[in-house]
C-alpha cells in the first residue's frame, strides 16, 4: 500500500473511492445540529492538506486506529459538497509499513536554521544573556529545539518548525526594538523570552507525535525546564529577570491560556500571534484550503471571518 496522494485525491469526482496511507494531523469529535456524531480534521502530506470526516459506525474503529498510530491506512469516498473537497473515511487501520512523520511532512534546512539562530544571538544579545541561552539550549534540548515541530497542524507543522517559528519572532521583535528606543533596555529580556516561550514543546512532542505526558501544557514544561537553570540565570542576570521569563512562558497565549500578567508577556503574545496567524493563513492558501468563487475570488474562513485573497 502506497501513500495516498492528497493532491490527486482533490481532483477526483464525487463518490470516487480513495485509499492509501495517510498522516492524521488533527482529529476533533463533534455533534451536528441534528444530533449526529462525527470526527473531523486534516490529513497532511508535505505541502498538501485535505479535510476529512468520519461518521456513524466508522467512528469507533477510526478512534481505536488513531490511538495506536497517527499514520493510518484508510479507505474512503470523495465528498465534493465542500470547496475544496473532503474525504469521508469509511475504513482505517494503523499503518504497519514503518513510515514515520518525516515521510509526510516537510523538513526545513536544519543547518541554516541553527546558523541563523546563533548568528542572531551573537549580534543582538549581550554575552551574559547568550550564556543563559547556551546553558538552557544544550545537549538533548538543543538537538530537539532545532528539529521539533512548532504545532501539529496550525503553523510551522514541519521538521524544524519550532526553531523556524522562533527565528521569525526574533526578526519581528528586532523591527520593534530598532524603531522604538523605549524597548532598548529590555532587549535581552524580549529576545530571551521569545527563545524560551515555546521551549516546552520539546517535552510535549517528538517529531510531532504526542509523548507520554503530552496532556501537560507546553507552558508548564517550559517553566519546569527553565527551573533547572534558575540559579545560573539569577547569577548572570537577576532574580527578577528569571521570574519575568517565567511570566512570559506562562502568559504568552494570553486569552488562549493563562492571561499575560506583564507587559513583556503581552508583547511576546502579540508577536507570537502575528507570526503564527500569518503563517497559518499562507499555509492554508498554499495547501489549496480555500474556496474559489464563481467570479474567481478565493477566500478562507478564519476565526468566523471570511478573508479574501
């Protein structure tokens, strides 16, 4: 059995059968207004995504298969009710061919990601704060930081996505700092906060797969990881700097998690949101997850809004 070519599947006619090996990046149970249960989400293959749904008696077998492995052998039918089309999955079983997530998602240039990261901190961050960063991002943490995804399917869901997301945020922050002198004295805190804000994801995921304790939020993992270097951070900077970093990790999701309680946590929340949303919207366009209208316009639904390209 081969991988299901998602781009080819999108070109098939209503009701045509498709089958093959897929990577399930998301799965959300829901109930329609008429009381019918279903599971839906996205299948991913490199730069392509297809929406799927599972209905009725197929739901429980699908859930059992997904519990064993997010890489599944599936069969289903094309549903062209949506634009773009979706797949109604009627059969699913865990894949046994040994494929891994890297066979389905893009791998970034990891060497360049690491080079860009260290070039930035060498040029923009003070020596004592660089020492803090190197104290935390070392050994296994360093290896995982430069290879892990940033999120399963919302943004930078690629090998190296975590570092890529971080690098983009650093560049956005640099624009603000370079153009507002009031931020200059907080440069190290802002950059260091950005670098550590998602560091806990290395303990939540392993190449995009949930780990044993993935039910713990990555923000908690991040604070736990930073605590291991607390004394050195306090010695190199001060105690306030350490707790400001914790506040950033805890509050960078703001209304989507713990509320930001410091100016710097809120600022990094804004930078994080801008970078992630920009990437998400462009990813959806690249994956053809838009509606094409009769007049040639293209749009997506996002946060209950219709956005036109």
